[in-house]
């Protein structure tokens, strides 16, 4: 009897274990693929049948296995890398060749020489670039076939992202990278990475690419600072020269205006002085005509006052001269 209960207990336990293994749950944040002896179990003519959506699903215990994949946006953050950027702004011709925007005329003359779409004789400067990307798994079955794990996917994407970054920045100047055109540069990198992932059928899609940091190398930073100091000194010298030139112009204009004002003042003073002398002469003449004797006496007293005002003045003159007429005759 005890043996029957033992067998029954074992059978019930096996059934319970089988029942628990027969169902699996796919979380809302996940997507899953059911594998039959290690191979995807689904309709080969319908790829979507391999992907199990969120909910409760049935599987054959010990035969079916489930592989889960994240439905959320994942991140890949490759280490900082040194990238050589273009020394000048580059534009793309209609045939795909690179055109230097700083020299339009030479481009027109050499248009036929650039029809092969290659980039030649372009020197650049190395900078340290730190990028990251955000992606999600859009085809778990293809992802399982090509990449299998998130770690392998991140490693593969780091290489693709680095290659795309080097290619795009090789046609981008530092001025563009640090301006509002930076968004366009990041979009170009994202488009290039998506084209590569689609061509390699990785089952993922890049949703965002960002350039976190773009710094000069230590050597280039030093040379750039020196060049900036030299340019600022040159600008300062030019500004001083312009200031001195402007100062000389202002001084010469002020001196010219001063000379004109002084000349006009002298002219006006001479005119006023002449008119005053004229008025004085007319006044003297009128007074002389009214009483000649009194006028002579008044003029003589004025002369005495002016000549003898200083006690130290000594006159050596004949006492009988006309100057002493009003002092009386001296024998």
C-alpha cells in the first residue's frame, strides 16, 4: 500500500513539474523566441510567428526553450577615441565627391578630376571624441542569428559607431563640430550606422547618436592656445594702430578747428578794435572841435599823469618845450 502512495506521489510531482514547465510568461518589457531543440520554433513563411509577445504562452517541457530579449532602448558607450577631422569645411558634390567650400573657383576648374568621388590631399587635426548610441532590437530572430547576446551586440556596434564617426568627422571641420551644425553631423553618423546594421542584418535599429565630448589633444591644445594668443596679439596691435590713426585724425581735426576759431577770433577782434579806434577818433575830433583849448589842456594832463605816474621816472627835457605849456613859462 505504501508503495502505491509513493508511486502516486511521484506521478503527481512529475505532473506538477511538467505543468509548471509547460507555461512561460513574457514580460511587457521583453520579447521572446521559442526554440525547439535549439532551433526557432515557428512558421518559416511568417517571421513574426517566431516572436512571442507579452503574455502567457505554452511550450513542451524539456524540449522547448525560451530566449528573452529586451524591448527597451539599450545603450552602447564606446571608449573615447582620437579622430582626425577635416582642416576645412567639406561639401559633397552631386556625384558624391568631396568639395572644399573655401575654394569654390578651384573646385569648378577641377570638377572633372574629382568625378571618382575620392578624398585627396586633405590634412586634418586629431581630436578626442566621446560618443554614445541608443538602439533597440527590432528583429529578435535576426539578432539571435547574428549577434546572439547583448555583449556581442555592443561590441559589434562599438566598431560600427567608431568607423562611422571617423568617416563623418573626417569630412567635418572643428568649426562645424562646435557650431549648430553638430546636430547634422550626429544625424549623419546615425544614418551611416543604421545603413551598416541593415546591410549586415543585425536585427537592431539605432535611435540616437550623441557626441558627448570633442576635445583637442594636449599637444594640439597647446598649439591652439599659442595660435589664439598670437591672433589676439595681432588683433590688439591692429586695434591699437587703428586707435592711434583715429587719434591723429581727431587731433588734427581739433587743431584745424582751433586754428580756424583763433583766426576768426583775431579777425573779429581786429574789426572790433578798428571800429573802437574809429569811434574814439571821432569822439576826440568832436571834442577838439567844440573847445580846442580845453581839449589841449585835457590831453596834456593825461600825458602828465601817464608820464609821471612812476616816481622813479626821470625826464630829461627842455623846460620851455610844448610839453610844459600848462605849467607856465620858465625864464
